[in-house]
């Protein structure tokens, strides 16, 4: 599950990314907590249609564009076959009917997983690291490029561009993008990179080493 926030309310939502997950949706779910739902994710904004066949609970179907804005909310009733359609959707959120979500609301999507899932990922990464054999005599470094693509610095170990916390977060988003291989996942990674870069550029002098 991931978390998203609308109107100061936080929802824990399951992701539906594959065609099979989208087709299944919330079919057969007889009870849904008021702070939970399902988020359907598309690679690119497109026209989508939803209906309630084999879904035994009443829902609000929330259509969201690539700017994370609600563009339409449909009131959907259990086990009906009326089509609920909207254009230019990157996400569709299904939550209990009567959510109060309205067209124009902003959606804040937190792509980080629950702590339990994250801990499991960290354990797996640590196990993978233990299995790797590294020759300590091998010289390893990272080249930092400027805006023109030219080398401006080489990091030989120990240096960080981002804080340890931000670096760990970026690695998780990069892994998720590599695994999902969706436009949405790559866009999310890019947004995080630029957000952390902006924060780094605007930190007080005490947090960075200035050129002498």
C-alpha cells in the first residue's frame, strides 16, 4: 500500500498497475475502511471508463490528471453497469461513497511504501550486498557533470551530493522505477531528484562546503 492525501485526509491505497489488477479492481470486496481505497495507475493520460459489475459496495470514483488534480468525481452504485468515463486521466481512485472529494481538489501522492514493506526491501538489499564480492584494490568513483555535460567533479568515496536520508529515498524510487518500468514511476523519480536538488541548493551555508 501507499498513502495519498486529499482535503487533509490520508488514504492508504492499494495500487492497480497491471491490466489484470485493473480488471479485478475492488470486485468482490464487501467492506472497505473509510481511510482505504484503490489507486489505478496509467502510463500516460488517457480516456478511461469504469463500471461496478460484481462490486458489492457503493464507491466514489475519482478521476485525476497528470497535474495531480481531481477532474471528475462519479457516484457509483454497487453491482450496476453504468459507465463512468473521463478523459486525460493518469490516475483513478476508488474510495467509499460520500468521501467529500470534489473536482479541483489537489492530490498528494506519497509513493513511499509502508514501513513494513520498506524494512523487507532493506533486508533484501542488505542480503544482496553481502553476496557481492568487491575488490578493495579496484578504484571506483562517480563523475559529476555540469549543465553542458562536462565533468566538474569526481567523487572517490565518502562524499555525498544529497543527505543520507534523501539518498536512501532516491535509491528506493529508482528501484521502483526500474522494476515497474512505467512512465509514472520514472516521472515520480525525476520529481524527487529535482525536489532534493532544489532543497540542497537552498540549504544554509553550514550544511554545505563552499568553494574556497
